[in-house]
């Protein structure tokens, strides 16, 4: 369908046609979650999903891959993966995406706090 809807077929147009988040957007969003304060990370994440038409579920799926590649203490990794799976579960049952985005940011803030304390 990309070939029919676009004159140029490249990574960007394929992702835009499929509705999947661009890898660079996911990487940028992960950086927000790992480094920004709660409010700023939440606002940037929800704004990206809204303006680019990304479903939080799709972004979360890509976050899981990125998180699993990080070298984190086992306890921090467990908190992140458990929290992310809970957010994914709630999204599957139709809960509000903005509420779950806040929950997701909270999971990362908690993990960052654990790393500072350790």
C-alpha cells in the first residue's frame, strides 16, 4: 500500500503508511522517559502520540525491545518490565491512553529513582 500512496518508498513512508512509530521517535521518547522530569516526559510523550497518530500500545511494544537491550540492575529491569506489562494490559482493556501514559512515565520515574538510591 505504500507504493500506491507515495511516490517514494523508503523507511519513513513505510512506517507512516503502516501507522507504526518511527524508530527514531521511539528512541527519542525513550530518552525523555529516562531523563526528563515526570511532567515534561508525560507532555512530550502524549504530544508525540497525538500529533503523529501513534497508539501508545505500539510505542510501548517498541519500548519493551529498547528496555530489554539496556544494561540495568536486575531489580530495576524487573520494575520496568512489570510496570510496562501492567500498562499494556490496561490498554488492552480500553483504558484511557493519557492516563496510561502517565502510568508509564511513572514506572520510568520509579526505575530512575531506584538507580539513584542503589
